[in-house]
C-alpha cells in the first residue's frame, strides 16, 4: 500500500504542470509577428522610421525569468521604410552597408527583473561589424496558447535607445540625428511545435 502510494506521488510530481514549468523551454521567434522599429530625427523636421522582421530563439524559464536567454537576428537588407528609394539608399555603404554586413544580432548576457512582468535585458548588439552593449526595457505581455496558431506562445514588448555613431554610422551628423529610438514587438512559440505562417 505504502509502495503504491509512493509511486503515485512520484508520478504526480514528474507529470504535474509545476514540474514542466520548472524546466527552461526553447521558443522560436515568429518572424511574422516579431519586428524591430526605429525612429531617427531627420534634420529636426520629423522623426521617420524603418522596420525589420527578426528571427532567433528564446530560452524561457517561467519560474526564474531572470535566467532566460535571448538570441535574435535581423537581415539588414530586409529594411522597410515604405519608400523603396530610401530603402535602397539605406542599404548602401554610408548607412547599413548590407553587402558587407548582411546581419545584425543581439545576444543577451544578463536579465534584471524590475517588476513582476518587466525586466532590463542586457546584451551585445552587433551591427556593421561592431559589437556594443545595450539594455532593453522589456515587458512580458502574455504567455499562453495562441488561438491563431494553436501553439504555446510568449509575447513581449521592448524599448531601447542607442547612438548610430557607436556602430560607425556617421553620415550627415549632426544634422541627421545620432540618437535612435527602438521599439520591439515579439512573439515566440515553443520550438518543438513547429511554425505555422499566418498573417493574422
């Protein structure tokens, strides 16, 4: 009797939701719903923007969010401003130089929780072949089953600011702004569930 009870307790422990949540899980960023949007001052007259989609992985530890990890990549040639001629201009040597530097990456190295669902995510941004530390101010929006993809999904919003001159992009300084404001929206699904492209 006691032996059977012990086996039952062990089984409940191994297969309970709490046991599953105790293990970090790998999520894959959904490029259809993960984007990096930037704003920069244009001669002081306006603050135009550009956008990339992003890919990569998130190792999510729901019990200890500070132990989670992020590794994200953008293809710099995929920049979209809504103005094709401007897109081509930004791809050239004076700006993103996509022929020499086709990707930009962010790899986290520390997460500091600032609230129940907010954190500062520290890491290295590599852009135009230059690596610099940056800090993302991140909000965890939701973790749950997506009704669109039927996949376990985690969603985040993040902001940061950086100087383009730190990455060797000095064209038209100081008239064209050095400070760049960045907004990130991200959704990631559990990696073992595969991807179902959906524009919704």
